[in-house]
C-alpha cells in the first residue's frame, strides 16, 4: 500500500471527509416480503400515484425499528438502506413513521400530510435525528 505524507493534518482531514461525502450514493435494497405489514399495489393505474420511501443508510439509528404508516395503517418496517414503492389513490394522505428503540420500550410517531395527485411520483425519506428518533420528509427523488 502506498503511503502519502500529510504535512497539514487539518487539510488532510478535510480532504478525507470531502472525498467520503462525494463517494456516490449507496444503492437501496427493497424491503423484504417478511417486513411488509400490508399487501400493497406496485402497478399503478392512471388514477393513482407512485410512492417511494427510502430509509437512510448508516449506523446512526440502526437500533431503531421504524415502520412506515399511511393513513394510520402500517405498511412496512424499513431498516437502514431499504426502500419500498407502492401505489396510492389521488387524495390527501397522512404519511408517517413510527419507531421504537430496541426492546420496544417506547412508541413514537411523526407524520406529514401529502396531497397526492394521480399519475405523479412522490418520494419520502426516513432518517434519524440525534436524540429525537425517526422522522420523515418529502424529497425530490
């Protein structure tokens, strides 16, 4: 292995961190069938929209079990780096995430309202906030 001299520790650390930040997006894997709480449609008709939900990669929050909930109904448990895609009819829907720490000692929920239009694609991201648990937000993709 080739070693590289680094006369400026702070500069080298910044270069290392910036290269890690731009290393490219990791691929997401589909939620396995055993983690689905409901049977969902994956082939949409014109009156429906396509919904894609991804949970961020990484170790942070990996001990938190997060469940995707739509209109109060559990859809799937998402682990870090997983995604699920399904159809929803056009209407206003409440999309949320419930979570509990390992052992299930607490149940928490965060929800957002989403006006869903037929024929459109919608993307949501589940991620972990330090000391606050899981949250969900709309994203561009």
